[in-house]
């Protein structure tokens, strides 16, 4: 993850105009079941892509294992990433962590010390998908780790109905913002019939 974060950061900060950057650990990508893979996406007209591809290869020349993925293979790979196919077929708690891109790999390292997880990074490391392998969501320590590593947000995207009613699905709001949210909800929905409790308890 640390090397991937470095590569994605350099690529996104370059003039190669990389449109997407993601990292999938071993076993997550059908293109490479035996290795982790860092994906960098270039879009545009062919002559522009060729020029930027050469520039990108030069920038990342210290990473010797570079492959070009094109056509249907590229579309499927990015489509599977968009649709979270690596996490399909499971009922384990799944979190969406929005953090600073440079903090993504640190969050993964800290989480792996404490919990059994499956994960992948998108948005150049700023979006980390984390699937807890046990039944517990571990929401409190997870959000504490985010606060200790530069801040961000954690949203529980998948869990049992029982679990979703017992933890904060969305990042808890500061007291002032929670008060404002309650007042707005009361004005628009005075009888509290529109999805009560779906986002926050009492709203």
C-alpha cells in the first residue's frame, strides 16, 4: 500500500493528466490474482494518450512491472471497481472511508494491526473500502483511527438491518450541526414520517 500510494500520488501530481488511480491487493483483480495491482487511467484521443503514457512510464520508471490494459479488459476492470465487485456476495460490514489520499495507506496499516479486514483503495488513496471479516462493525475504533490520522469520514454501506440500527451509519455530526439538522428536518417533516432514523437517530 505504501508503494502504491507513492506511485498514485506521483502520477496524479504529474502533467500526464491521470483521470483515475486505484490500488487492489492480491486476489482482488482478475488481471492479476497472484499480485497486487495499481491502476492508473488515461483518457482522451489516442495521440494524446500515447504521449501521456510515455511520460507516465518515465515518471514511474522505478516501478519496472508496467503493463498496458486496453479495450474491453480496461472497461471491465474499471467497471468492476466502480461496482465494488470484489466485495459482492458477502454480508460482512462494509465501510467507505473518505480520507486524505496520503493517509489511505496509513489507515490500512493501522486497521490491519487491529482487525481482520479486506480492503482496496480508490481516488488515489483518498477512498478506502474496508470489509470487516467478523460480524462486528468496530465503528468506534475505526472512526477514532480516522481522527488520529488526519481526519475524514466513515460511512457504513453494508450491514445487517439489526446492526444498522445500533450504530451510526454516517459520520457523527458535531453538536451544533446535529441541532441544525434536527431543526431543518422538523420544518420539512414535522410529523417525522420521511425515513425516520435512516441517517441519524432522532432525525
